[in-house]
C-alpha cells in the first residue's frame, strides 16, 4: 500500500493511512500493529489492502472506503449520503459543551447528516433532550444506526430546513452546520470531496450563500427560549456577512469565533 500511495501523500500521511487500513482489516489497534510489524499478511488481507489502495488512488475518501469516521470519541458510520465529520465541527461541539452545563436542556440539530453533532451533545450531556432533523431519509437511517450502536438517545426526524414552520419558545439550544459552499468555490476543492461527498449537503446557490443561515435564524428567533443560544458552523469567507445577517433578520446577539487555524468558523447568537 505504501508504494501505491507514493506521490499522493507525504510519508507520514501514507504511514497513518496504512495503519488505519490494517487496524480496520485486522480488527486490532495501533499498539498491536507495532508489536506485530514484522508479521506477514495473509494473501486475502494483502489483496484487500491493494484494492483499498486502488480506491484511494482514484480519490475516494478513506472514511467512505472503511465505512467509518472518528468524531468526538465515537466511531460513526459514514457513506456518500452524508458528509465526513470534520475536526472543525468537533470545535463547534466543544464550544457548545463549554458554554452549557449538565442542566436539562432541549436541543435541536438542524441538518444532522451522520448525526455527529447531535450524538456528541447527547452523549456528553445525558440530561439533555436532543432532536435532529435532515431532509435526507438516507442520512437519517445512517444517523439512527450511529445512535443505536453507540447507545445514545436522539429523536431523529425528516424535515426540510427551508420549510420548517415557526414555533414559540421551545428550545434552549439550536445548532446547525448547513450547506454553505458556493459554486465558485468548486475549483478550489479537492476531488475527493467534490467527486464523492453529497452535493446536497455541500452547496448553496451562488446568488444566496446565506440561504440556510437566514431560514434557521428566522426559525430560531421564535423557537428559542429567552436566553437560548443558536450555534452555527459557517463558511470562513462569509463570517462578517453571516454576523450582519443575524443582526438584520433577528434580535439575536451574535458572536463570531475563529477555529484552531484562525479562520472565521463559528457563530453563537443569544436570544435576550
């Protein structure tokens, strides 16, 4: 595998990918791999490794090939029906948890995909009542599977964010990582994202990049209880624009936060 991936990644990344593949195929961990590093792979395992290397060479993400991705201490099932969870989204979860203690709260995750945000919140705040919506039934099936296998209770349901009816003071927290990539950004994207991850969860119309943020902000302005919080993961190119939109469309008071790479990445808005 290492030879097959040469030229695609640096040596450190190739070694990491190879170890992840072997852990998955051999049902072992990194420590045991190191202890058995001089062992010879069986012919069947060798063939499976080479088949995975070929798929990687064609740009397919490793997470889709293996069918799982790590997120906030969990191993979640993923498929081309959902986005692969990113470290930036873990930062959003960490921000929510750091601002909110164990006190019972009602939470809504809008556009849940694999369920990563909803499941991480429910796992770490067992007294919270967590709901999650998505337009894709295929994504919801995967999210429910992730909930079942991790023993986490979340109420998943099918709902289009753009058609959700307004509600009065129900939730303490609303969170969303909605589609936010514009068509003009496609040329900057790596093929393993553009060719394999679901466009439904990635792209917005070029003439309205804040389409989902506006709809969610309007919903949150009535659905949040006083003192409730709206959290967004955002397109780093539209940090100030998203902040200004929230101020124009609601009475929520937003705060912009950078991620670990110093990109505008998250917003929290409080209902007073």
